[in-house]
């Protein structure tokens, strides 16, 4: 196949340097922080995942490759541990902790997401480890932060997104709030932790000084709620979940011929164009009547542009006559049912109307945009005799590309190269440690 | 403490980004001491300057609460980029900046002579990050988008909700305040580290579509490896029961409860006073509880219903069981002692008045960030930036105002 004319930053070529290639990270995260270390690893950091001899508990999270439940086949593990190496160490064992301390001396960063206090109990908290390595950046990711009245609370993802104020905003008003998919609390806390680590790294680059990064999932979530907090602060209004229609805007999920679309056709400037389109297909029904034309203008105005509403139109038209909106939406709904997501997406783009399709993972995988940009990358899994397509990264660096060089590690896959070659431990020492349950 | 040096002091950001996805990112840089210069124009206001909620009694562009929360710790200038002189000044500003950021459609910066190729000629180690919706290449490169739409196309909506219901997602423009500004800052900080080590800047493209897709966890891998399409997650997880949302006493009050291990199940039973149903064999193991989850959820809900959500949380958490309140904006500000102590900060905005803003969520022990100034008024720092930083003489500055270049 001829090489496509893609810009340099689309290349995942192996010969380019990586932005974080000089950084070693000790990864002691659970599922809560595992995306943080993936972000660092995919930018080239040497991330060493320190697992218990049975494997990190996150390996018992599905789904599994070909649905065979096995800690070496967890897709959760595959996805979040690309480019990492794995060693096993039983941190409950004092000899094993000495091995970890040796590794700490060689690392720039350590990330952990244990319950608050656990690392201190083992003598592996920041204050203990900074004595061994004053330049160490030690990042703790927890549900609520290292201190404060809730710091000891258990915080699986659902607790984080509930307490952070995100969950309350999604779903139907008369039903239970939605739990967003894919562990949004873990993702948010992990990305913020990575930002914190990199700001600390910048400071370390200039001064050599390390520090403790304390990341709270709740705090991370509570800044991802748009105006949830602000509205209460300045207006004493609680932002509620509003079902299909998003709070205040004419922004709604609608079914169409082959799925769903998210759109705001009547908000802002787009309504005139959308009306012309509907009309050109002879599907405008009675929306041509003056009363509906006025209603459409009020809907467009309702968004934000106060000045744009002609003085002869009653601003209260829709509140006085809610049936006008109901009918406009019925006509629009009927029109949507005659078109596919792709037709609607394309036509709305041409008309500068806000509409985007709701995609599932197959739609994304087949999206010509993703295909042409080579978003999905091949990752080899020799043990499975398979090459699996992985989703690409959140960004593309021109000179230091994001890339996946190696699949997620097997349990303890890198014990020999780290213990024997790098730490110079003898076979006897390793055998003793193994016998005492250390590795 | 108050005048301790911030870690990003000395870094200057020419911030062309607007609304949310860019500005929420550069705010973090500002919190840690970078000089973030927000480039605006009265002819093309940041949409958040016109968006309610307004501060009480003031509907002006300087008094919108959302804008004033998102843009703390930035300087504000007005620059008319439609004017050739405006573009020339923008270029000069980039030449003395470390980072340039935009979230325009692809090609807009280039057309103004502010593309990466133009900027490296005047500042060879510049770091440029561009945040188009669909990417700079590909058949849909020119497509525009908006936060809620990006949540739709990225697959996040599809997996959020309950089976059989419309895929509503988070109900907000989540990509704009969640994944995209944060991924952008990971990229910028990684590029700064690389620059520290090598002296080299570079160009970063963050397609908001791709960045948000990266928040869908295993959904894509489950399709490529197993040919399965992940549906709505509902409130349940395969390795926990009970796990979900439960109604509590009061108007629209809810809690979440999450029981994973056998120990947690035992603790849960004890915390709810060991009712006889809880010791029924059909709930004995996780597998049993998963099999009878509908019934289990009904029983748990009957237990939560007469209790306050906060009471449920405290009771269960003190027993070692994961639980929380589904908090409203009001709960966050008025009832959450953790956030009140750790997070929120009160600022006095010169036009908006007193307002509570998000503090610095990322806590660094040696070089903590802090809220240093409220959001800028429109054009508030024109004199500082154009006269002091760019050295424009007074008379010329006045002419630039008259000619609507600084507009």
C-alpha cells in the first residue's frame, strides 16, 4: 500500500526520542491510579509495575481476552499497562521492602494509590523514602486526599464520581442518576496526578528537589462538573439532571434512523438553516406558520444572545405555550427518523449546526477519520499468538511521539533483568527472598 | 508562604484558547505560576463571557461566574486578529512566549501566520499545542464540534446510562472540563521536560475526539480483541454487589454503595444490623449476590430509603464499606467538609464581587500552587503586555486602541 500523505506527527516511528525517556517510575498503583502511569509509560518513561507475587489485583478485572477469565488475559490490565515492565515484590515482607528501597534510589517518580496510611505502616511513605532519594517525586492518589475528615473513606470509582458532584447531573429527573461508564473518577484523578508529577518534574529539572504530590479523586472530579458548583455559589440554584434535554439549552439526545444523535439545532444561529433544510425535503409541516417561526426565534434567543431577539416577539412565548416546543420537536424528530447519523452529521456540518452522532466502539473503530489518522495501533501478544489493535493516545507529539512499544507485562516478567542484571542480586539472594515469600 | 516562588514562574503562555477545553487547562499552569496571557477580542468574545450565570445585579462581560471561575490566574488582553497589525502583535507575543495554545478549527492559526512553522522561525524552542475537535488531518478535519457532541461521538455517552434507556451520558459538556484540558496539560508539561533536557520545543496536536476516546477504558479493546460492543454500564460492576445508586430520605437525595469483598459484605451486614434477609443463603457469596442482584438492590434500597444520604455514608464508611452521597453543587459547597477544607477558595473579583472558585486540585508539597488573582477583565492587562512586555510606546499604544487593533 502506498504511504499516505500524513503529517510527521502521525508517525509512531521507533527511531524518534520520547519525551520522558530519561524518567524511571515505580508503579504501585491499583486500578485507581493505573491510567496515570500509562500516560507516563506511553510517553517513554521506564515504568516498573511492582506487583504482589500473585499479580496486581487489577488483573482480576474484566473483560478478558476471548472471555477467558485469567489474570494474564485481563483486557483491563492490557489496556492500562502498555509499555510497562513488571516485577513481583511482596511489600508485606521486610526483605522485599529493602529491594524496593534499592529501586527507589534509581527512580525519579513513585506512584501509589493504596488506602491512606498503608504505605506509612510499611515504612514506605514519602518522608521515609525521601531520605533515600531527596529528588524523588512521590505521588499518592486516593479517594479524598491524604488528610481531612474523609481521607480514610473507601473510594471506589462510583464513590468518587458521586461525591465529586458529577453523577447528580446525568440521567432522568425522576430516576436514579446515571453512573458514567469506564471509571471516570479513576481517569480524572490519574490524569491530574500525571500533571502534578510533571510539574514537580519541571521543578526537579531546575533544582534537583523532589516532593510529594497528593491527588484526591473527589477533588479531581469536582472540577469536571461544568457549572454545578458555580450555579449554587452565585445563584443558589441546584443544577439538576434534566433527562434528554440538557439544562437550559435546546440540546438533546434524539433517535434517528440508525441510532442516536446529540444536537442543538434550534439553539443559536442554526435554526434558520435547519428549517430550510427540513423544508427543502418537504418535511417542515406547519412550522412555516408565523407562530412557529416566532417560537423558533425565541428558542434561538434562549441560548444567550439577548440582543438578537426582535422587539415585537414575546420573550415569554414558549413559557406561555409549551405545546409550541413540543410540536417543533415532533416535526424535527420525524425528520430525523428519515436520516442516518452520517447523513445528519455531514449535512449539519455543512450548515454549521451543532449535531454529533452517538458512536459505540465499533463506530469509532470504523470511523474514516480514525482509519485515515491511523488512530489504532498494532500491539503484538506473542503468548496469545495474536496482534491486537489498541486505541492510540490522547495527543500526538511531532518530535517525541506517543507510542506503544510493548504490550502489558506478564506477572513478574522482568524479575530476572531487574533483580539479577540491574540490582546485581545473586541467584542465592533471589532464592532466599523467594523462599520467604518476598518475590 | 504567600510569596513563595511558584514552580512555573518564568514560563509564559500565549493562550489563544477559548470557552472551556483550553482555558481549563491553562488555568492549571497559571495556578502554578506560569504567566498565562489570555488573548481575547471584543469582536469575538469568549462564549463564557456571555453565558449565565451572571453575578447578581450585573450582566456585563466581566461578571459571568463560569468565566470568572475558569480564568483565574490569567492576564487578559484584547487583540483583534482580523486586523493585520493585530496578527503582527500576536506573533510578537508568541516570540516571547514558551507555550502557544489554541483550540480553533484546523488551519485558523496558520492562516493568521501563527502556525507552528511560522512560529519556530521566530522562537525556535517554542512549544505549540493545538486542540482541534477532529484533528488536523483526515476526511473530517474541518468538522467543528462542541463538548456534549464530543462526548457523543467519543463513545462515552454510549457506555454511560442504563440498558434500554437513551444514552444520555454525563448530562454536561464533560469532555471540555474533564479529559481534554487535562490531557493537554500532560502534553505541555511533558514537552517542557523534554525542552529542559534537550533545548528543543515541538508541536503537539490534541484532537478532542481522540482525547475523549481515551477516557472510555477498555471499550475499544473489547471490540478489537473480542468483537464485543460495550453497552451502558448501568450502576453495576461484575465484581461487586451491592453496587449502585440508592434512594434516600428527602427530595431527590441519593447515595451510592459499593461492596466488593466478602469482608466488606460482612461489614455491610453488621452495619445494617444483620437483618434476616442479609443472612439468606442466596446472598452468601459474590456469585450468589450477582445472581440475585435485583432482589438485593430492592432490599438495600428499602434500608436506605428512611435514612439521609450523609447518614448512610457515614454509617457505612465507619464500618469500612465504600459509600457516598450523590452530591449536588450545594452539597459540595455547603456540606462537604473535605472539599471545604481542601479545595474551595473565595476571591473578590473587581466587577463580579465575591465568588467561590475552585482552588488548586493538584497538591504539591514543596511548590504548592495557589489562586493568585481573579479572572481578568476584558483587556485588563493591555498596558502591561503591550507597553511593558512588547515595548510599544504610549502614542503607538493609543493609536492601536483608536484603530481597533487592541479591541
